[in-house]
């Protein structure tokens, strides 16, 4: 389902998990079902926001490393120089 972009098979996988006695997976399934359309689209469509998420993660890491040491001006300069 993940590697072949077969998101349309998600409902049958959810039904199989519900049939098993795995409470931790049931909690996971509850979370998936809250936004089933988005999860299905994520498993079906070829687009990815991985690159953007990587940049956001890098900026957040820099911000955490500099916490309490400098203000926004220095953080902005550091992010722009790293690009």
C-alpha cells in the first residue's frame, strides 16, 4: 500500500486490523479514521511534502540550538546563510 500508492485498499486493511485483538492498533486506526480522506490521498497521490518538511525541521533545529542566545535577527541570518 505504501510503496505502490494503493490507498484505496486502506478500508480493507482497517477492517482486518479491527478484526484482530490488537488494542494499540485500534487506537492508531481511530486516529487514521479522523481524517480518512487525507490519509487515503497521502497513500494514493504521487506528491510529497518531504522536502518542505525537511527544511522546516532544519530551521526548528537551528532555533532550538540558539534558544536564549540570540534574537530573531541572528536566527534569520543563520537560516539564510545555510541555504
